C-alpha cells in the first residue's frame, strides 16, 4: 500500500492541467500591436504637422505661381478737342438720296450670320456648370438631383481656372462639374461667393484640364456697360432661354435702371428679350465684349418676364474680390442718398438715410436704427450709398469700423457714434 502511495505521489505531476497561453501574451502579437500603435501615432503626428505647416508651405512655394486677378477698368471717353475757329472745316453740301435700295433676304442672312459669329466666339469663354446634390424622399430612399446653369471664364491665376456663375444655383451642391466648349467635363469647387449680388466664383485646377483644353477656351473680354445706351443691339449667350447653348437677339430698353441692395445700389441692363426662371448667361455687344451678367433676382418695373442683367462695370470689383479670395463684408442697411438739396428741402442731415436694417446684421448689433442718417465712416464723410459700397471693398471680416449717425430726438438731430464689427453675409 505504501509503495502504491509513493508511486502516486512520484507521478502526480502528470495530473496537472496545462493552460494555453493567452493571445495577448504572445510575442508576435505584441510586436504587431506595437507596430500598429506606432503607425497610428506617426500618422496623427504627420497630420498635425501638415495642418500646422500647410499655410506656410503654400505661402512659401505657391506665392510665385498664383497670380492675383486684376480686371480691366472702363476706359474714360476722351472729350473731343475744340477746333480753333480758323481751322474749322467749311460746311459741306447736303447729300441727296436719289435712289432707294431694297434689302434682300441675303442681306438679313449675312447680318444674322455675323451676329451668330460674334456669339460663337463669345461661347469659347462660357461653360455649363452642373450642380449635383443628393437627398432622401418620404420613403427614405436616396435620389440625386442635377441643375445646370451657365458660367463665365473670368481669370487664370496660374494655378486655377476661375469661373463666374450664379451662387443660388450651386450653393447646395454636393458635387460641381464644368463642361467646357469642347464638351470635356472637369470637377470644380466653390471658391468664393457674394450673397448680395448672388454671384459666385468656382475654381478648376489647371492640372485637371484635359490636354489641349486651354487652347480651345479663352478668358472673357469684359467691356463697359456704362458706354451702352437704350436701343443698342445686344446678344444673350449661355442659357438665356433656360437651355444650355441657347441664343437670343434683342435691344436694350434701359442701360441704367437703378436697384437698391444691402449697403449699396446697382444699375441694371433691361432688355426686350423674354426670360424664364432658369435663364442665365451673359449679354454681349456687337464687338463681342461682355457687357452684362444675366440675373433673375431683380426685374424691371414693366414686363416681369424681360431679361435683366447686372452691368459688367457695376460688378467688376465684386468679381475681382471673389477671384482673389478676398472678403466681401457688409454692414446690413438699406439706404437712400440725402444730397445737399434734399437736406435743405427736408431739413435732414446730408448723408445716407437708413430706410431699413437687416435682422441680425452688424448694423443692428451696433445699434443703428431705421431713420438714422449715416454721415461718416472711419473718419471719412459720406454723401451717398455708393461711397459705402466702395469703402466696404477695402475692409475685411471682423474688422471694427466707426460709423457716425445722426438720430432725430426731441431736440432735433443728435450725433451718435456706433462701433460696427463687419461680417460676411
């Protein structure tokens, strides 16, 4: 018995349970885990360094590549020189027409052929912008909607191709694409926008353009809308009929119809051409110069279905700011000019009479009220709303400016200083 017990004790180790090593105690697993953790840490550090150094690197290495866009200004018309009396040309005999010439159909064909040639040359500066967005319906099913509008090539800064278009048509898009005149399609991004004029600038990387595309397109030639007169012949190119690559001919009804906007005023071009809610594009003169950008927010007092456009001279500064990624700030007032004559007749201070204040605007936050008269901004006297419009182009977002207003009280008008913190609309 004792011998059996001794044998059991001697071989008792055979009954011990051998436990399996846990996976996290495995050396290979630990090495793999360590390498994964190290990779994640290195990735986080690399991202952090990239975010911190990107502005410096872009400024250091892209400064020479990206060029600032500068649009040509309107040329001032030279006044005719006075002819000295001794050099005055003698009066000529009147020309008498003795034979009338009847126009033939070929004459009309030639005329419209030349006009169509002007439009086709201008079309090289136009693109079709497709804004795609996705949403869900009542049954929680995803669907995609696409909207098309016209765009105008306004600049090339050496890195990007810049395209002017309508902001309300592209602001909600998940994806933007641009179709060039050669029917090549490239991706675009929203670069900058202005809610007051409803204009936006898209950008397309030059590196993304197909080979040879730059030779087939051209930057738009901007003319002067201030030289246009009522009755002048104009061509609507782009999507004036709401259809891409449509074309309309017509005349200007008015070349200077004024409309009030936030912190300013613009002069519109009114035409006798009809339009739709989908109309977009540009107005072109007979020389092929862009003289207007079609817009649908403001309409003329007569026919509400007539085509209207911003005069290109009115929005050149806006286009330039948008193209160069500069801020377009606002105060948030609607105003009317109070000239010296009006001031004397109505017993008002000269300046800009505030007819309305936008809700939650910098003007409202600063305490400016309807009925105030703005007389001075940052130490400069104000005599009209256009001066406020021009001054705001020189300011930037979150900049604080001093606005002097005259407010009517029991004892007459009293000067009140207001500190306005500018913001983007």
